[in-house]
C-alpha cells in the first residue's frame, strides 16, 4: 500500500477533473490529472497510487485495454465515471 495519499485521474475535461481533484483535496488526498492513456500508465508506474479514476467519456479511451494495463502494473482500485 502506498505511503502517500495520492490518486490519479485520466480526463481531458478540466471541469470534471477539477471536481474530483477538489473533493480529493477536501479528504486530504492529492489527485493528479493525466490527459491521455500513455501518461496515465507512466504516472502509475512512477507513483503507485491509491486509486485511478477513469473518465469514460475520454475520447479514444480503450477501457478494457487501459484497465488490463493498469492492473498489470500495480494493485489499486480503478474507478470509472
């Protein structure tokens, strides 16, 4: 389990991401936004997050592929919205 409270969010919508980031801040969790699937995978490999939020309306997102890739990298919760 990671020692810092950090989550990642994959979203290309700044308004939606800012809502998640703001709620995380209220709960004492640092939420870091990634705009594309490749950046998200690199961030997951580098940071070992508590969880990953996926904006399912992200253009071009291949949900089965990204979830499979994320699960092969580490153990954390993936939440689609």
